[in-house]
């Protein structure tokens, strides 16, 4: 989460200088090249046909959907506002953990998770983003939440078989036939020009947000249970708000701080709830848990 917490501020920086389509797909191309090198160096076996199908869902969620919709939203929306909207992601991840990974969290888990989601909705209402004033950037962010929750849950379940690093690497490699031509078209339509800060932000999104961050994230979801470990994401808005104020000089409103503290309290509570042993499937021993 520490690595992911800088994703929104970095995206906000870079989309002010580069085309959002280039940002979303170009970072996936760079990460895809890193993934190819990693898979070659480690001699990773190829996924099965069924695993390729599941990897396409991972790619749709975390390689295409989330980067594209957040890039579009952050053209006009602040990183601080977006961070609190994205706090709905843990609840969506838990829903897909039930639908895609067969997990069954206890009722108390859902009650606490709903508390975090309600805090996000209350924030949107107080800021005028609901009640008839839902903006296009907010719709982009909500679409990003749905697709990313799907990609997190599917990737966490698949990491029990492939390992965290191999899951994101194979998904990145699978995405290259899409990400490369889209990046090329975006670059031709709007030649990429940015200053040192902009390219540094783009590099961060490529190496950390799209590549290395998933090594630990998918491995953690696989080992600890997708629904429960996914609630750690509720700490992300607090970190992102801090980065937004520190790096971008954005004004963090009292409503943002209050909502972030509520969801942070919810993540602490969810990590204290005991899950049934059948809700967590251990990773395979052979080559699955090394990442």
C-alpha cells in the first residue's frame, strides 16, 4: 500500500503534461518489458489455458481499466478527492473475492466494511459529488474501482497457483498486443513531452505502481485471504492525502481527513476479525509462494 499510495499523485502530475491514454497504456508497455525480462530470468513455466483466461480478467482490471479511468479522472479532479473515492475499492475487492474466489467472510466483516464504504459515500455527499451532482471524473473513478476490485480478486486467487510476481508479469505480457499499439497511436497523436518531474512520475507509475507493487500485493492476497487482506487498502487514502498535500500542495479538507480516518479505523477492525479457515486457500508449495 505504501507503493500504491503514490499512484494517484504521480498520475495527477503526469497527466498534466502527457496524454492520459499514453500514460495509462505506456506505463503498461514499460512494465510489460520488465515482466518479460523477469519471466525469462526466472524460467517461469507458461500458464495453462485456463490460467490464461483468468489472466485476461486481471489485465482488464488492473492493467487497462484502473490506469485508464484514473488517468481520465485526474485530468480535472484532484488527487486528494480521488483518494477518498478510491477508498471504496476494498469493499469491491471483497465482493469479487466472494464471486470469483469463493471466500465467505463472516457477517461482522461485512458490517465493518460497509462502515468504510458509507464513510466514502458521506464524503461524496458532503463534497457535492452525489445528490444529482455526480461529475464525469467521479464516474471514471467509480468505474476504476469496479474494474480494479475485479482485477485484485482474480489476481489474488490466481497468485495461489502462479505466485504474486508471475501473476502480474504474465498479465502484463498478455496485454502487450493491446497496450503497444494504443501507446503508439497516442504518442503519434500527441507526441509525449514532459519535464523531469513528469517523466519521473511516469517512471514511478511504470516500475512501482504497475510492476513491483503487485509482487507483494498479490502474494499477500494469496496468503492471507483476498477479502480480509484487501481491507488494508483502506489505509491508502490516508497516505495519499498526505502525499497530495506534500507533493502537489493540494488543500486537504476536514471532510477528507474525517472520511480517511473513519476508513482507517475500519481497516484496523477488519484485520481483527477472525475468518473461518475455509475462507483462505493456501498457495501451492511448488513454485507458487516464492514471490
